[in-house]
C-alpha cells in the first residue's frame, strides 16, 4: 500500500513539470513561426531553452533537493570551464585554418 501512495506522490510532483516543459516547447514552436528577425528569435529561444534546462535539472535530476553547498561549488566550476573553453576556442579556429598566431 505504501508503494502505491509513493508512486502517486511522484506522479503528482513531476507531471506539472512535464506539462510546463511541453508548454515551453509549444511556445518555442509558435514563436519560431511568428518572429521573423533572426537575432531576436535566437535570443528568445535561448532564454526559453535555459528555462527548460533549469526545470530539467531541478526536478528530473533532483538538484532542487540538494544542499546549497553543491550550488556554491558547481557554479564557479562551470564558469571556470566556460572561460577556459573560451580561451582555447580562438586557438582551435586558428589551427583549423593553419595560420600562425601573428596573422
């Protein structure tokens, strides 16, 4: 009996998040046909993608239930990795075209 009630709580918890994610997808689909400016469309779709990724991380990967210390270590490491990727990105494009650093 307790397994059935626990299953009901899980469905009650995750089903609204699932419907919100479907709603975000439908908004993205609607806006992709309505907005004609490419830069505006990219910005709006990226913002909606970040929102849906945050919902997925918080609920489906259970990061909403973690302690604050995880976030305080995870966010600086993520920023550091993104900055290091930015540092190496210019070298990878330069090496793709086989140009020395001075040109």
